[in-house]
C-alpha cells in the first residue's frame, strides 16, 4: 500500500473532523472575509492544534491570500494544507553508527511498543540493533520488551524489577560496544513514585550514556499519545527539562479525531516529529512526512 494512501486511511477520523468541517465552511461562504477566517480558526482549535498555533496558521494563510490577491474560497484548503506542511517540515531522524536512542514518556503512551517497533524497523534495514529494558519499575515493561527482542531477533539487556535503571543501561552500553552494535534502543520508566524521582532517574541515565558512550550519537525520543490532546504539550515541556528531548514519536493517531495536536507540539516546542503510530502492527510506526500528513488531514 502506498504510504500516502495508508496514512489517509488511518487518519480518517482526523480528516473527517477537520476537512469535513472546512468543506462546510467553504460551501457556505461565497467570499473570503473575516467571518470566514473566524470559522476556519474554530475548526483548527477544535482539532487540538491549540489556540496560539491555530492563530499563527490562520494569520499565515491570511497574509498569503492578501499578498496574492486571492478571492476564490475554494483555494483556501490547498493553501492551509501547504502552511501546515511548512510548519511541520523537518529533515527526519538521521541514523548513524554508533547511536543510542533513549525512549521517554509517561506510561500508556505506547513507549515500550514503539521501542520494539523501532528495533524491528532498523533491523529490517540491515542495522545491528540491541534493546535495553531500563524501565525496571514495571515488570510488564521488561516482559513486553523481551517479547519484542524475540520478534525483531535482536539482543536485549535486562535485569530484575527494581534494579537500578542506569546500571542496566551501563551493562547495555558495554555489550553494545563489544558487539559493535549500530543502534542501542533504551526503554525507560514512565512513572515512579513521583515526578521528581522520574526526572532524576532520566538525568542519571542520560549522564551514564554521555560518560560511558561519548562517541555515540544520542537521541532522546519522547513518545506521546495523540489522544491525550493538549496534555501532550505539557508532557513535551516537562520531559524536555530533564532529558533534552530531540524528537517526538506520536502514537495512536489513528484513534483520534483531533490529530491536529501534532502541529501544536511542533509549533510550541519546536521539537521535530520523527515517527507517527497509525496502527497496531509492526509496520504501522511510520517515518513522519509533513507533506503527506498535511494532505491526509486536509484531504
């Protein structure tokens, strides 16, 4: 299935909510005026793009319309699509060897599953991949990642529940060095006894990587559940303070009618979205493409 076609099918809920309402507005108005843009703004806000981001997009569209002296209401959809693509555009995650990917995020976002899917994706590309079960707070997370290591046929470093997470990462780095691993993917805890404990643990893990594997490129990917809406932005800000987040993995986009949150997260945090989850199967974690995404939600 072509990537764009697959994306369009999986984002039907978002597309129906956003694109469907835009069609209604376009069919109602005969000319482009302030009332038209006010209604368009409401659609964007209701899709979880956020008030500030929605205003910025509308202002960008208005500026373009004025500069080009555009009067045809039916052209607005294509212009909005282009502006969203521009706002979301990024180069994508560059894979190098050696590399450590630290997966962070709250429980329930699909963090462990995303770590496993990335391992399978990279292994299928011919990379030498290893997993590290550094979410030692949750026995289920260790078991789940172990299952993914078997599915992807990649090694895993793990310890008993309650072990020191940074120590597990230390062991994983030692193993990765000796085996000349290309990419080491470390899952981390999403909830400890309180927020401070979690952030301190992430900082400790990050310091361990910097000290023990300085030659490796380090990427910290924050996994966010798209169905949580504006709460995703709060999570991005919180984790960025402790873990120097370099990219976003946005999961469960196929399960929400308010997928505009991807635009809000990128606009407000300026953290690129590298991957999006649009289904349950291993190949449903896709590299993010701004143009395809914009076309899928503003079809």
